[in-house]
C-alpha cells in the first residue's frame, strides 16, 4: 500500500505486483461534505421506524451470505487473510448484521414515577446524528460491520473511513450496504490520515480501531470537540500456562493465536508465560507446534500464516527477533510476498521491544514465572490490557486470574484470539479509550440518554 495527499494504491501482500485498487483520495473538504450529506439523510432514516431499519440491516446480512465466496476471495487478495479465516470473517459479518437487525425493536428508555404530583418522567436514548467510523485493514468486513450495524440500528447515519490497505474490501461492503439503505445514510470515505482527521473533526460520534498513537490523537480531538469517542488500540497479550494444564492443547491454542493471519490481530498472543514446571514441556510443545504451522499462499485453504500486509510490516517483524535466541522460525521465506516465519524466542532481556511494544506479527516470547502470582505480575506489567488467556485445570487458578488480571477480556483454556460479537469488546490502559464495542454496549455508545418531564397543564413543579 502507498498513499499520499492525492493517490492511494492497495497491493496484494502475497503478490505485490498485483494492484488491487488505485484511486485519487478525496481530501478533507470531501470528508466534511460527506458528513453534511449524511446529516441531511439521518432524520428520515430515524423517522422511517424500527421495521424499516430492521429490514434494511437484515437485507445486508442476507447479501453478505449470498456473496460470501467472492468477498472472502477479495479479503485474501487485498489483505492477505488466509482463505479459511476470510470465510469465517464473512460469516461473522453476516451474523453481526442479523444480530443488530433485531435491535431497532429493543426498548429505548423507561417510564418513572414523579417525585410528587401528576405527570410522567421518561428516560429515552436517541441517536447522535452522524457516526464517523475509522477502521483498520485486518478485519475489513467484520470491524466495519460491528461498528456500522449498531450505529445504523439506533438511527444514526454513518460515514466510514477504512484503512487504505482495505479500500477494495470497503468498496464492496459499501455497495452491499448501499443497496439496502436509503441514499446517503451510509457513505464510504476512502483515503488516509487527511480524510480520517477531517471525519473526526466533523462527525457527531466517533469510533476508531487502530494503533495506539493514532487512537489517542482521535480521543483527544473528539474530547476537545465534546463528542463521544471510543478507540480500540491493540494489545500486548499474554498466555499464562500452569503445570496442570493440558500442555499439548495449550501449545496448539497459543501457536494458532501467535501465527494465525501472521499475527495481525489485536488479540494475538505475543507473550507466553510458563509457570514453574510447565516451562520445559511447554517449551518443547510450542517449538513443535510453531514448526508445524503452514506458511504460504493465503488462497490455499491449508495456510495458517500468510503474508504481512506490507513490506515495512514484514521488516518490523524481522527486526524484532534480531539477536534473540529462537526456538522456531526467525527466518524470512524466499517468496514474492511479504512473509515472515512464525517465530518463538526465549531469554528475552528486560526492556526489549517484544516485552513492551506491539509488533503486530507472528512472533512471541516465552517467559518463565515462579508461580501464578508472578505470572500475573508479568502479564500486568505492560502498558496494554486487551486480553489474556489462562490455561489450567484448576478452577481456583482460573478464578485467581479473573480477579487480578487487568485486561478487558480473559479467556480460560481458549486462545487469546476470538471475539463474541454479542458481548462487550475492548481493553484497559493503552488498549482502549471510552466505552466498549459490540453487543448491547454498542447500542448505548451510539445513543445519548435524555430525560423528559411531562406535566399536566397548570401543574406546579
């Protein structure tokens, strides 16, 4: 991918000579204009009623299901997502639209007794107007869906600014949504930082997913304007493995969470904390599991680890393992695309970037811990707090982790990757800002609470 103030080019990470889409970026004025046009369409979308909104969202879900294979193939080509994962993402996106198609019928408030006298007190949630969505490239259909669907369900209009690397995917998603919705209720705004900044400066509510520096800038800009914002900003996720865990199963879960989609998930595992006697058997099981991971063409259904999204991402990953003791990987395959082998390292010195920064690639560090309390301290020691996986056969150990781990999500005997779209999603510390995404939490985020007092004429209040 390359982008400047006028041109955007998205390339196939598995074959960089393959240009997926090239276009002129619209600029800041186009972003402001898109918001204004969406603002004129939003009242009619809200007045159309619950049935119309539910039917439109359901139609999007049905269209995604009907065009699933084509969309999955596009995700493979544009962002290098392995075919099996791409198919699963389209299925998830369709399920998200089905889920939120029921939301327009949900209660939007409550009736309360007055403190004294006749009348009614009502609380009611109403849409803000135009939701500005800034989304990443790694889930080009699912993340725009889990932001746009709830925003639309409660009556907002939407302007979507996708990552440049996922422009073609966003165009196809916008075509599908546009067929189901009235004109201007959903608008696609391709481009880069210029368009993203302009959207944050104009929208009535903002949702962002991406890097921590950009997410914090988005949060500051929204706060300065006095508008609500949420920002999901990645993680440095740990997997804790206790001696009583099923070591083979834990190793399989962890290897998949490190290397799946080349580690390009905010929920990917990047630190593996082995407690006490778990270290040696886990060390061997992980090395074997890493070496068994299929690396190659993302269009092959057997591929687990495809290319990194662009050359600089591949170089960043390769630089991260330099000088470290590798148990597996630490090589760059000789292939046309931007590949890096799934890599497991140990004996990582304190202060190393792998222990403090999100590398966003298929590399993880194996770390020893004396006991569970020590493992929790290691896990909590980083500035991120998105998700932790805990692998154990002990309910007591699992509950201990649930109480003391300061991550937004904790998954016991499961990979760190994986999202339940009907539950709140998000992290703490530098992993997240503002309210959580998904589930009913999203419906609340995209609406403001209002209190109404209805008093009989002539009543004293």
